């Protein structure tokens, strides 16, 4: 690791630390285990915005009673291929595990399993859930709604979340993992540029009049994020439309909160009632040889003639796969600020600090 | 109709004309009926790129034997909730009708119906298929792969289609209909600007080195379309990722052609072997009151404070709904060039011209 701001941490030690901290806040062992796994996987993939730096919010939610670390999700309605689940305000990682396991089980027989959840919480990196199905040789898809931060086309107020879409497909050792917010960039990226005083690209966010701006200050204070596509002329209404699609499947269908009715971050003890969608598709029930064809598709894309200045054509998930391989060999990279924050959490919860 | 370049045509007369022309090329009555309905619906919605101006290509495909106007699609494999269909090279509209009807039927009992097709042809406006489920009180989704015209991020050659995503949700009289290509704009839009010699926005297309350009000439000759998001800095890799997701579900899963293996337009008598996905979700099997909540969601979005210079906040499908209402009242608007082209088709096929 060349970057001196990062330390490599043993993945197992990091998981155990997360479990200790979560259980000290009243999380059951089962909920703590899957939550730790979710967070560490994100750091392994280099998606640090959804990694252990979220532990602070998670432990606060548990301490305030905004999330219930001992709840058990319940199936509200069910068919052979579909289900609606009430997460009962358990940790998002636990609701996600319950739902995707159910979708996979249904897909084994029916070719498709489609499960939606209400009463859930932040479920981390959407790709994690899609990859759960991928590991079973299935196509996995997952989406979640989230706190309002995207300003719809034509509006001047944030009213819908970053509402990510994830899709993972198996291809022997060579999968495809799409995991994307429906905004141009995540809020964290604008905060990062703001702290450094660096200018940002046009099409990332708008000010409080709904006008696209390159002033990160105006985006963060009173403005909001652009949908994928940016302004209307470059297709911004499509990103907004995708966010509405995600919220229709996650929030409206399940009976969860949706759009501007979702609470903001750090809203105290109010439960989030986030909605999520989990889909598993079993290729064996459709047409034999799926993984061979998927590998061919990936290879065709990677083998395309390069654009001027480009060094490679990637398939979604390629960069994260490389980072995961490296993290599993050398340890999980964590910013020193994050390590410090974890130690503060340890001290305040009176649990053993992270083993470096 | 203020625009003198457009004429209003009676919808029923236009449908009957399409049926006459298609049947003169060997299309069965059943295939001709659904194809006519698909094309006229697109013109009603103002999506003229997918309207009756496609009739020329459709009739040519039938005459060359590239599509089979008398074939019957077959179910290759099936469960209670899913199916894989071989379209047998029938017209795309006929394969689409077969597949979405099957998905709706499965969703009635199972909550979800998920059907993929191979051996299909161009199936017009993706939203048409999603709206078929919407009319039954269900959420409809549909996607299709298509001829390569998008240049993947980092590449310098078109290798994947515009691969649209459609999602329609019912809300009493107030539905949401998302129907979007995963490119920033359709090819037709760049051709339109090119003919007029007008400059285009950055982020629509690239030249033959894969570099974003505002020169429509370079995009049309040797270049290609940008994925939604444009350049990498503004999230172009997300639009490319969405296009791969669509092709994974449509092409790779069904056993159809995918990515750069799909033939280009007007490729003579080669059959297209296009792949498509059709999904119906029956909200009654999940959580009661879906349409009330969906209407509330739409209303919340439309009621947002406006951006500077904006006159309204829309929900996906609002503009097309207005155009449809107008077309049903006053007639379907057709460009005079299109009317002329239809009359040429009539003469060459020796069928009665369009009734004006």
C-alpha cells in the first residue's frame, strides 16, 4: 500500500471488532455477524463509503433504539416465487440476509425469486446482496431506497435518494457486478472535493434554485445531487426516472416509506422504514450454458479496441474484484482517520480496540 | 396541430393501413394486428422513432425472410413463475405479446411472472410492453437488447445496443411509465441535428478514437453513442453498466445474440435473434393499497418547488400521456415525409393507400 494515509488491517480482526462493538449496543450475535461481514466486504472492495466508517451511525442507531438489534424479520405474504417481508426494524444487513436467502431458495425451484422488504434499515453496499445470489450460480439483483438527496429534474429540492441498482451475474471465475447509485456521484464524493477546496465537474449537483453548479458549497448546503445524466439536455431525467423505478419496487410495493417521506440521516430515534428489493434468477431454468456465454460477453467487452488515452476496457465489478483480491492477500485498507474513529467507538463502548 | 410538417391521421385508419401492408408481405392477421397496434401506439405517444416510420424496415425484413410473419413462438422451459421462450423469428410485436401475456398470467397466481425470449425481432417501444401489465393493475417491466451503437467506456468501437429499460406502474388514472434507452440520446436525435447542421451537446457521442465530440458527422461515421452519463467523470460507466445488465437478462440468459454479436440494421436476410425480458409484478400479492401509494408518490414529485426557469416537475410518462390523449382526440400526428413514405410502401406492395 503506497498511500501512507491507509493501513492494512487483518480482515478477520476487523470483522471481530465490528461484532464486539455491535453486540455492546445490544445487537444479537446473528445480526452482528452479518453486519460485520457486510461492512468489511465493502472496505475490501474499496467502497469505503459503505464500509466500517458506517459503524458509528449503526451503533448510534442501536443505542437510540432507531434500529432493533434483536428483531426477527417476518414474512407478511408469500407465494412459491415471491414474498413481502417486514424487517421489523432489524439491522439492514440482517433483513437483507433473510430476504436474499429466501429469494435464492425460491429461485432454485421456480427460476425466479422476488422478495421485497419494508421496515428495514440501511443495508450497505447494494452489490453485496446481488453477489450473494451470484455465489449460488444465479443472477442476483438488489435495489434500495434511501434518504432524499437527489433533486428531481425541474425541481429545486432534494426529494428522492441515491437509490442504487445492483446486478451480479456468474461466469465461472469471471463475474460481472454492477453496483451503481442513480445519481451521478455519491454525496461523499462532493464532501471530499469540498474539504480539499477542489472544483467539481458540471452535472454532479445543483444549488438551492435547482441550477447545476460546480460550487460544492452550494450543493452541500441547500442544494442536492443531480440524477445520473446531469442536466435534462444530457438525459438527467433518465437518472431521475431510474430512481423512481427503484423506489416504486422498494418503497411503494413493499409498503415502506418512499421518496421524500424517508427520514434524513441521523434523525434520532425515528425508525427508517427503508424498503428494499431482492431478486434471484436461476439460469438453469432458462437456457443451459449461461456462465460460458456470460464469460464470452465479458471477454468481448474487455477485448474491444481502446479509446485514445484509455488503458483498458472493463466490465462492471472488475476494479472492485482486483481490490478484493489484494485486500484478502495483504489486509483490508483503512484510512488512518477511520482507524482512529473505530478506536474512539471502542473506548466509548468499553470494548477491546481493533488489533492492528 | 400548429406544426405544418405534421398531419393528423385517424388512428384506426392508420392501424388498418399497417395491417394491409404487413399482410401483403406474408404476415398472418394475428402478427399484423399486434404489430400495427405497437407502431401506432408509439406515434400516439409522440415516440415517432418507434412508430409507423419503422414499417419500411418491417416490410423489408418480411420480404427478405429475415423475419417470419407466420411463425408461432414456443415455450422452451417453464415454471409456475418463469419461462424461456423461443420466438421462432416471428415479428417482435407478436413475440412480445406472447411473452408479456404469459408473464401476466403467471403473476396473477405467483405475484411475479418473469419471461425471457430469444429468436425475437425488433419489438418497438419498450414501454408498450410494460404498459400491457400496467393495464392489468400490475407493475410491468421490459428490456431488450439491440444492434450495437453504444461505445463502452474506454473503448473506441460501438459494441452494445441502446438497450432500453421500461417500467410502468398503475396508480388509478395516474400511472408512471419509464421508458429510456441506456444511451444519453437515441441515434435518430444525432441524425436529426446532423441534417440541420446544428451543434450537439457534449456527452451524446464519441468519434472513432472514442473521444467525446460535438461534431455529429464524426459520431455518425465511425464513432458511436455515449452511454447515459456521458464521459467517465460524469458517470458514463454507469450507463454502460446498465446496458450490460440489460443484455445479460435479455441476450445471455435467454440464449439469444448479445453485445457485438447482434447484427446491424438492414443486414439483409440474416435473422436478428434479439433477446428480450418481460416481467409482471402483481401488487395484490405483496401489500394492499399499492395504487393509492403510487398516486401519492407521483403527486409528491409533481408538487415539488420548481427549479429556476422550470414550469413543472413531471413523473416519467407524463409528456407521452398528454400526447396520447391529444392523439386520441384529434388524430395521430405524422410527419408529411412519413405519410409520403407510407404511400410509397402502399404503391410498391399494391395495397390501398392511407386514408387521410
